[in-house]
C-alpha cells in the first residue's frame, strides 16, 4: 500500500474531523460508529489515537468528533476517507422506522495546527540587498552600503535594518526582524485553521461530496469514489477499510 504514497505530506500525522449532518440523534449516533471504525483501523495499522471530543464515544450527544492520529503515513492513509458518509437503517431511536443519517469526514495534516518556532531560515529562501542608509546618522552612515534589506522569497515578506553603521550587525537585526514576522504569520495561520476546524458545517445532507453509502437493512456498503460494493458490513465497521483505502490510493482519489 505504501508504494502509492508520492507526496511528502502523506508522511504526516493527521486530524480526522467527523461531523453529524441531517438526521438528529441518528446522525449523532452514526458519527460515533464512524469514529469507532476509524479508531479500529488506526489500531490495526499501529497508529496512535487521541480522542478530542468533549463527550464520550458512548454518548450520542456529539455533533462534532475530532481524532488525532499519530504515526507514519497517517495522513496518506486517512485522506482517502474524506467526504459524506450516508447511512440507511431502521432507526433504534424512532420505533425502528427506516431512517437516513449523514456524517461528514474531513482530514487535515496535523502540522497545520502545531506551532513550531522558526529559529533558522534557509539562505536559499532569502534575497539580500545592500544600499546606502538614509536619514540621520552623519556622513559615514549615508556613504557606505550599510543598510540591509532581506526578502523572504516563499512569502514575499521584507525585513530591513539601517540601525547601525555596521553592515553585518544590520544583517543580523534584519534576520531577527524577519524571523519575528514569519513566526507571527505562522501563529495567525494556525489560529485561523483551528477556528475553521471547530466551525460546524451547514447542510450536510442529500447534496454534497459523497464518499460511501452504508445500507444496514440490505447489508451493503457501496463506495462511490472507488466503485467497490461489499456485503461485509460488520467486517468493515470493525475497522477493515483497507479495500477502499488501497483502491483509492491506486486511483489517486
């Protein structure tokens, strides 16, 4: 299976965000079932799982379940599960009437939510310019090219210093300013990612990016992305989703 991982991001740990859609308590119960399936799949692949939900997985109060999956190629394995998972069954909460429930699954790279302070900047990512300092400072500061301008090529961020008469000291000051700016942007991006993660989606129902149908009455699971249909419902819900994952990786979907 691992021969199908081409992107460096595939090696990352990941966050699995499962959210209930239309269907009330049935959908909340459905995302608990999905969560347990993913936990079992992670355990089968010797990956560590941390449950971030505010309620127990034995409760049907969850509208939002977040799993942190740690281990090599977690993101590469789980990214294939993204989409809406639809369940059709006789509801145990509504007099066993036929009921449709929806759960949305999103997968994120875990490092998009972890802050790592930037201490070193690759010189290959920096364009350095020198020029004469402007403003006050006497003849010496204006005649020599002591002012330093740094441009961080990947982000376009510019940092400059003409604080001293020494070009070398100004370069160090400019680098420290650049690291400060990059760290500040990094923190802001992570906070925005967290807000996005915890915001509940609307309209998880009949229209959307469907991944898989589960029809308990007929003991059928149909994966719309890969075209695979199986009647081994209990086996799949016990975490054995490798038939879908492997085919998705082969098809690069």
